[in-house]
């Protein structure tokens, strides 16, 4: 079994929980996920199955899209609605236009400090474990890209609905907290839902219950082809070049017909993914992952 399963994660499940459940459902130990979702978040979680797990590093870096709600006037220990209240602020005078101007200032290339409640390791330990122990440590600052940060009227007074398109590694909860601070008070995030991960939309995703039923009924959405998940330049090979690719041999970039900087999804004549190659020195390309001919 090789390919990708697109899960619509439900609240209360960790990403690891979903992987463990799918291992049992699919009878396959080699399953991993691309892009962690917090337990309280929902939406698109892409799983690599079988040898497709070797492709996950090319999937994890894809752009993501999210919807959520920003609750103005309350900050929390986790920057979302699962933490303890840290502070309260009077923000009744904030208008939608105020919020949109502040969001515009958080768009583009920005620096984010990794929040304490995250899976990032510092000193060999995950930050969320340190946070549960009450520890506060120095955390790395990362440059991320926020392509779109739209603000709309929310369902309740003091609540804003947001839509975000961003690079992998962006913390939407941090965007919510920064939006509150930019408006002269504080805020936290609730109801986060990932609506897109790379080429996969939430409409492509199956809940775990739907996945289980799909296994019994042969649902064609169940296992997606490896090529479907890769937003890479595609190059077609055949003949001797295909034989070289299937054996993982280095090739001239000209022989691949590659135009950009890579990586490259190398496709056989039948249309299936044979390998992923990366640019090397002196106009050469080397194999990063070899799946072989179908």
C-alpha cells in the first residue's frame, strides 16, 4: 500500500492519535503525518501510507489555509481557548476596520516566536511538556509568510472571524494574540480549522468514521496517488533515463528536462511518480526518494 490519506481531523484527537487509528484501520505500520494539528483544531491532516512516508518532507512544507475565531479582550496561557485566563482587557470600542488594519500589519514576511505550547524541542524536550510543568524557556524566533489575513464579523460581540493563508510552520494562535496586542489589548484563538494543506482541500478529506466505511465500500477517495500530494515541478522520463531513475542514479539536469531549482517529481510514461530528484552541484540532479516504476 502506497499513497496518501486525507483525514478531516475531529476535535479532541492529537495528530498521533489519528496516525495510530489509521495504522489499525489500514493494517499498515508505516504511516506518518504532514503538519501537526493541535488536539482542539480540526480539518485537513495529510497522512503518508507505506513508502509514501518517505515523501512527507516534500508535503509538510506546503502552504496551509485556516479559518478560526479571535476572541478579543482575553489572553490565555496557551493563546487559545484551552488555556487558563491570563488577562482581561476592555476592547468594546474596537471596530472591524481597526482589526483589518491591524491584520494588514501582520501580513507578509514576519517573525514569530515559537509559543510555549508547541511540539518544538528545546534542549531535547518538547515545549508543551515544559509548559505543563510551569517552565518558561527561551524559544526560537522563526520567519514565516502570511499571504492572506482576512478579518470578518464574528458570531458574537467581541469575536472576529478570520481566514489565513500562510507558509508551513506559521502559528495561527500567535497571529490571534498579536492581533489583540496590535489593537491595544489582548486576544486568543478558538475554533481553528485547517481548510487546505498543499493541494488538498477539506472537501477532499474523510473523517475517521468515513474512512472506516470507505475501507469496506472501496471509496475511490480513500488512497490518493503519491503524485497528487506533491506541489513540485514535474518532469517526464522514459527509456534509459527511466531505468537510471528507478536505480537512483544521478542525472544531468538537462537529461531530466528540468527548468526550475527543484525538487522535481519525476514521472514515468504511465503517469505515476517514479522518484523525487533534487538539484546537486555542477548541473546534476540526485535522487532524494525512489519509488520505482509502477
